C-alpha cells in the first residue's frame, strides 16, 4: 500500500515538475528514485513498530500468566 501511494504521489510530482519546466516527464525516475526508496523506508518502519508491539504483547502475556499461576496456587 505504501508503495502504491508513494508511486502515485511521485508520478504526480514528476508530471507537475515536467509541466513547470516544460520537459518530458521521466516516470522511470519517479519509480526508481522516489517511490521505491520511500516504500522501503516505510516498510522498514512498519516492521520495527510491529516487532516492538509483538514483543510488548509477549511480555505482557507472560506477566499475566505468572500472575494467574500465583493466584491459582493460593
């Protein structure tokens, strides 16, 4: 999804730039040098955030299971 949005915005920006400068739009540039790196960066950020959330949930489940075990033994 991030790649599609980045590609759309980079194509629009490239077309607008080409119209202002009166040159032919280079859509391959928009794909290779703008959309693809942005999508990679967004993907990396999403992976890191998801990993952090999963680690937090794992720790929380482990602590709650320990509390439940101690409550059951009493």
